[in-house]
């Protein structure tokens, strides 16, 4: 189903990897922004950005959390850049079963960068003093069906809960909720 064309602001963060010194300030402020209550604590394990850090090889690469992947992919990528070899899956943005990245540590639910919704500029960009992260906005005309997007988001949430707790438990919980209504 397609909707009307609408103007939408596309938000991007340009990453200049060569400037990153691995300070992890971006991880700290991201986790603080998403803490409950906001700014009450910080724990880089809860950040939606992770810095691949290998100080002995002088490697620091920030990676943003993207979409949830319910299954491991069959093929893996291995990168060598400027003679430095990076781990398999190093630049993958997905929360997926093959690793603990981009999963909320207590619940295991996937986390996704939301560009610090509601803020004028992402916090990780503001806190990166070396200008590794540069925020950019542009406008695009896109076909958008809001209802479809909301349902997609709902599917992703339910899928991750089913992976985490099993389909039967999820069905039981849904049945209990329905009974309450
Ligand atoms: S705050 Fe900037 S320099 Fe520090 S780790 Fe993050 S991207 Fe790299
Ligand atoms: S844009 Fe906001 S949510 Fe995304 S990684 Fe940066 S601080 Fe975290």
C-alpha cells in the first residue's frame, strides 16, 4: 500500500573515522540520555553507539545501532582498511543473536539509535569534541504510509520479545492482557 508524497527530514551523522581517538564520550552521553529517569546514570552497555576500540592497533570506529535482526546472517564480512584487519561483523549495525551488541543489558531487548528524538542535535555529536561526528539534515519527498510504518515497528518489537521469551510465553502474556481489557 502506498501513501501520498510527503516532505520528510532525513537525519544523518557523518563519521570521520580518522579523527576518532576512542574516548567513548559518545557512548557515555548516549546511555545517559536514554537512562530512566533521563541522565540519572550512564552505562556504555546501554548506548546506541559503540566504538570499536583496539588501542594497540590504533583502531577506533564508532558504529550506530540500526535495525533488529532476528537471525544471524549466513555470510560474514571481513574488512581490511589501511592494512588494519577488523573483526567479522565489526561494522554491522544490527542487534542480532550472534553477539550482545545493541541489546539492553537487563532485558536483552534490541536498542536502536533514535537520533535523540526531541533534541535539536544528537547528544553524541555535541559531546564529540574532535568533530568525528557531524550532524546533517536534508529534506526529501517520500511516499509514506504512517500506519504501515507503525505496524512494522510493532512487528519488530513483538518479534524480539518472542525471540527473547519464546512464543508461548508471549502468547500467554497477550492472553492475560486481553483478559484484563
Ligand atoms: S566522542 Fe568522538 S572521539 Fe570520542 S569515541 Fe566518540 S566518536 Fe570517537
Ligand atoms: S544520535 Fe542520540 S541515540 Fe543515536 S547514538 Fe547518538 S546519542 Fe545515541
